[in-house]
C-alpha cells in the first residue's frame, strides 16, 4: 500500500492524525464486503475517493491507532475530500468506505466482516472472486471479494507473517493461525490454479462446553455425562471424525473436566486448543526453512514432551508417525491423554492408527502394533457432521483388547437414525450397551462407576 516509509505530515489542528501529505500513487478500490452497504456506490466515485484517501494516509501511523479511531479519522477525511472534489456520497456510503479502507490497511481486507460475524464458522477463499462461508452447517457464497490476485496473496502473506511463517511461490503452502486463535491453511499459485486459497476455521468467541453442545443437539445429557466421566477418570480417548465434524470443539469440551492440579502438554500444528487449566504447556510444530532445515515435527514434540513430566499429553491431531510415540506415552503412565484423528468410524480410526504407526516403524510386526493399540486406547468417540448441518456424537466405542490378531471393540453408545422432522432436521436416539466396560476398575478407583452405569441407563 502507498505511503510506507514517508514521514508523517499532520494536518493543522489534528494531533495524532494518520493523515499525511499527498504524493503517493493511488490504490485501486476493493469490491464491497459481505453485507456491506457500500455495494450500491458507483465504482468510479468510489475508486476516486479510495485513491485520494490512500494518498493522504500514512500507514505507519494508521497501524498505531485503535481500529475505531482509525475508522473515524478516515471517515472524516473522506467527508473533507468528497466536499473538496465534489464527489457525491451519502453518509452511509462514506462510513462503509471508511470501514473498508481501515480493514484493508490494518486488518484482512474483505475477510474482516466475515471474521466479525459470529454466525460464520468457516471461511473458504477459492481465489479473489470466490469466497464461501459456512453458517449453521451449510455452505453459501459470500458477496465479499478481493480486488485481484495480488490483493488476496497480500492478505495471505500478512496472515503467515503474523505467526513468523512465510508463504510465496517457493513455499506455497502453510498452516497458520490468526490472533484470536482461528486456524488457517493457505495454498498459493502455482499450486492453486485459480488464485490464492485461504481456509479459515474460526475460533469460537464463546467457549462451547457440554451444556452448550446438548443445546445444539450434538449429544444428550446422558452421553455428555459419560464423556465427562471418561475425562475425569483419566481414560485415554481418541476423538475421530471427518473434516469439520467438530473434533476440536469436543476435545476442548472434554478438556474442561481435567483437574486443575495436573500438568498438561498440548502439541499442535497450529495452536487452537482452549484449555482452562492454569498449568498448560503449549507446543507448536515448525516447518522447514527455505533451505529445508529447522523443521520440528509433531513426533519430535511428542518425544520431547515425555521429558517434561506431563500428567497428560493432548495431541491436536494425530496424522503421522507421532502415533507410535503417543501410544508409548499412553502405555507408560500418561493416562488421560487425548487426541483427534480423521476417520469415518471407530473401527476405521483403529486402522488409521495402525497405518500411521507403520509409517514411522516399518519393521514393527502388525500384531505388536495392535497389542500396543489395544493396551493404550480406552475409548474412541466418533463425531459426524450430518447432512442437516448438525455436528453429532454418533458412537462411543470401547477398545476391549486383542483376540488373536484382531482388536475387539464394544459399542457402549451408538446413535440410530429414525428420520427427519418437519424442518428437515435429523431425528434419532442413542442406544446403549448394558455390558460393563472393560475399564470398570478405573471407574471404581475414581468412585464414578455408579455414575457411569446411571448415565448408561439414562441414555
């Protein structure tokens, strides 16, 4: 953007103003953001005013102002320039233009209104002119758009730079996060053929606990009670599901049951867990530099975490060879460890776990891997984003043990589909198994065996 490196020249009587003397090249106008009232402004007057404003503003000073103050100053400047150059804009249009310019200077441009909308859970940029959002579990196309490819790339690079990472043609893929913790994945050309692709999983402003999940229909009170007990009794739990199914949200809800006296180590590619406990060590992976050196993987961090005297290890997502080290941790006194992985069912989750262990330990016999899995994992929780947009826990499967070469499992609770209501919402009910779980001794040790059986009966 124009104005970088120029010394600020304040307008008379404007202490603290971000307005500078003219002389820089004008910037083109962006298209209006989703829901912006500026959409009705004719492009020619808008483009002209945008250029005039950018010519007067020093970004180095603008970056130091609070967003509201910056917007007020830009709006005042727009009013002055519109009068001086006889450009007709209504007060509403001037306010919208001020917001767009401020968002572009110190924010993420057309993404800012989408990030501020609490209804939106995901933002997907498929190039400068195709931005989709998820609202209520359904995808819809947004009216927001970038000015051009360069504008989208600049916003992507701003996101990456904020967390000390870079993304460009030589390194066109990166995982990052926003200041509020929202998870971001970026893919740039030449890998992305239609322009920069930015995928944002928004960080919930309001922390979602089990009570809120019950309100949303993700599970019942009885199933929530079972998961609370599993967390309190230090069971080793894997949360399985597809992309966007709510695995991390469920993991956060379960983590709220962890005792505040425990030392927890979290390991993630892009930190997004929201633990409430006071004694939490947060570790994040690091990609290789341009020379291909300096990479720190999840496996490196899991191995190091074992030397940090953790009571629990929480792995944001199990996706590779670190699965073996996590199983080792679960089998060597780190009970209560939690993690997520992508799979379509509890049985598929075990198969994926076996495959990931083999990725880093090619010589390990399959039976040895299954023995490790059977002795380490207590419970697999399957969650699914259903076709009505609801994220719902559909299965609680206990890992019973090993019979021959097969890991045996027992469905403690399973959701059964029964149809749809008049609004197209899926109806169903949970069916529970009356079989006492294999970890009943653990429940008795914590004095929660009767609470568990009561929750099973109430399902």
